C-alpha cells in the first residue's frame, strides 16, 4: 500500500499557497521568461525555494532543488538544507529510495549542526516517509517519535500536526489502529486552527483507511470521497491518486468490480502524470486482478506487465539492507560527534567537580572541627552547671525537709503541751470550783446557773484538750490513733470513712508511727479541702515478703493534675511529702481522674520506719 506522505507539506508551512498554480506559474514566468541577470542571487534563491515547495510533480521538484543547490554559497546553510530536502523528497516520489535517503540524511545532519530544530524535525519526518515508502514502518516510527520529541520542545503546532499525521499512518501500517485513530483525532483540530485544509484532507483520508481495516466500510468510503473533494481544489494529485487506488481496493472487496476499475484507473492516470512509480505499480497490480476476474485477459496481461516494469524500477528488498546500513552509519556519525563534544564537556565538568569537591571537603572538615569543639565545650559547661544545680537542689531540699519536719514536730509538741496545760491546770481548777459549788446547800437560782456554766466549761476544756492532742501520743500507738481519727471524721458528718489495717502485729518506732500518721492526716486533709469527696477509704498494710508498709488513701472526689500543684502553698503539700517519703527510701504514686476520684499509694521500707531517721 502506498503511504499518504505529506512531503512538501513538511517543507513549508504555507500549504494553502503550495497548491496555488497561479502563483507557481507566475514564479516560473519570472524565472524563465525574464532575463535572470536582473535577479540577484538572493532573489533567485528565494524564487527557486518557493517553486520547489509549490509544484507537485517529482521531476519539477528535483529540477528546482538541483538549481537551488547549484547557486547556494557555502555560507548559506539554511537554503542548502532545504535544497537537499527537496531533492530527497523528489527522489522518493520517483521511487529512488536510496538516493532519497542519502539527501535527506545529509540535510538532517546539516540541520543538527546548525541547531535548526525546525528543519531537523522536517528531516526526521522525511526520513521516516522514505522508510514508510519502503514498507519499513518500524524504522519510520522510530524517526517520527524522534521528531515528536523535538517538536514538543522546539517545534510549532503545524510541525506537530504533520508529525502526528505521519506517525498515525505508521501505527496504521503496523495494525495498531487505536493508536492511529488517537493521533489523527489529535492532529485534526491543529490543522483546523492553523487553516490548513490539506492537513484536514489527509486526516480524513488516512482515518478512512483505518475505518476500512476495522470493518467500517461505509464510513471509509464516505471519508475517502470527502478527502478527495477537499484535495481537488488544492491540486494535490499525488494524494488524490492514492485515495482513488484505495477506493478501488475497497470496491474490489465489495465485489463492485466496475467501480473498483474506474477509481483505480483514475488513480493510475494521475500517478502517470506525476511519474509516481509506486502508485503506478500498486494500481497496475490491482487492475490486472480486476480484469482477470472479468476474463479480459489481454488487459489483465497488459497491466501485469506494467506492474512488473514499475516494480523493477522501485528498489526494494536490497535497498532495505542498504538503507538500514545508511541509517546506522548516519546515527553512528552523529553519535561520534555528540560523544566527542560530550567528552570535552565532561572533562571540563569533571575538573570543576573535583575542585568543588576538594573545597567542599576542606570546608566540611573545618566546619566539623570547630563544630565539635563548640559542642564539646557546651556539653562540658552544661554538665558542670547540672552538677552544680543538682548539689544546690539537694541541699535546699534536705534543708527544707528538715525544717518542715522540725516544724511538724514542734507543732505536735506545742499542741501536746497546750493540751496538757488545759487538762492538768484548768481542768483541775474547774473541778475544784465545781466541788465547792456542789458543797453549798440550798443554792439559789443564780448559784445553780453558775454550777451549770462550770460544768459546761469543764466539758469544753476536755473537748479542746482532746482535739489538740489528737494523734499519736506516748503509749497510744498508730492504729488506735488512726481509728480515733476515723471516728472523729465520721462524727463530723462530712463524709463516709472506711478504715482497714493489716499490720500483723508489726511495731514501728515512735518517729515512724508519727510519720505514717502525718502522711495519712495530710492526705485526708487534702481530700476534705479540695476533693469534695463523699466517700473516703484508708488502709495500712504490712507486706512481709517485700518488708514494707503500704499506705493507701482513696476518695471519690473531683480528682486533680499533680503537675499543676503549687509547691509554695502552706502546709506539707504533696511535693514536700514526696521528698519526705524519698528520705525514708519510699515511693509515692498518684492516680487521679475526674470520673473515679484520687488514689494515692505510699510504700515505705519497714527498716526505715523502725530506725529514727534524721530528716
């Protein structure tokens, strides 16, 4: 099958002008009928470039391309690139694929050297078209993808549309129909926006061929007729010829032999006018088969001979190897140039990199050295400061604990002294007064009142003495004192109190008992003042295996966050209590929650409670 190549479309963006025969005739008249000496070299180059892009006959393109090449100076590389492209396209249209590829490769090499990305894209496309003409669609696809890659960066929309169209044909030839349709659909709005009807014609015609392969024969025939109608006013006989031959093949499949003959003959006649060897060969083979079906063997033989003649003029199988070698040689030459340039750049880059690495390493070592010195110095200062702070903290904590313990002991002693003074002195005094009053006979009402007041004073003094002396006194003991505390709390009516003990007869020294009592007294006081609890549980337990005494105080109050306690408030305070527990080598744990209240557990080693410890 002949591919639908947009050779001259790729060579110039002015497609609408390329088919304007009046412009071409005017340029020919200017070049042939006037004295060319009146034209400067630059003007003649411009006229030949336009003519080569405007005409469609391969011989004319080749002639104008060779004329252009002959008058170009060595410095005009851009027009030289164009000249070789024109010559390469013309040779391909004439069926000389080897010479086509030689000129297109040379043109592309020069475009790469000059950084002419537009012509580099065109060169890749034309090389791909030449491989397509030789049915080598895999190689064609590789060059088309290269053109897309460069076109995405440097090309314009028209170049991209052309490349999408040609790449779609390669996918079609490789029977990747879905990929072909996607590219055709992407190319169509590009040509519409650019105002290139010939591009839309090729999209419509090529997409029709895909529909044909997908079994959509009706849509294929309709679109091929539409493509021909779009191309006829543009004078693109090359593509019209091929589309007629494709219609001939479709009608042949539909067993409409006469329609197939009519369209194929139209295609061959146009191909002969343009000397399109490949189209002639393709159409002649189809007509030979058609006339053989009609049993018109003379015409069938005539077209078969024409097919053989054209086929021999189109270098095919051997050229594939030659072109593949040329492609390899072309890419190797390009690669050698690129490698040489890259090696020079890499040597310079490596020099810069090595210098930069040396400077970086030196700076890093220098920075690391001073950073380590600073870090070590800072750590040493911090360690010294921490030791100093720890010593001060321990000293202050020890003194605070000793002072607090002394204050607690002094307060207990003062309470005992006042209690004893009230009980011994004032109690005895009021007892004597009461006895004397009771000895008076026939007391008057006023005397009876005095006796009652003295009784009330005795009761109040006894109660006050008992209250001041509440706690552990000599010969009283820890457990009785705690039971007495519980009774007193229960009688107050403020909360329900439970008490349990499991000391198993273990005796503590007086200071240890006082310390345990004060712990419980402080925790109970906190519950009364802060927790708003209605229930309180106190337990004192001796664990024989662990040799420790556990104090557990639980309430159902509001709970609190231990970290928010203010150590500067009056009283023992939990933080100070923690320090005193630590002095007894004990541990205190607090579990407090707004939903379930507060549980405070204190573990004290038995040995520390049996020996007087100086706080």
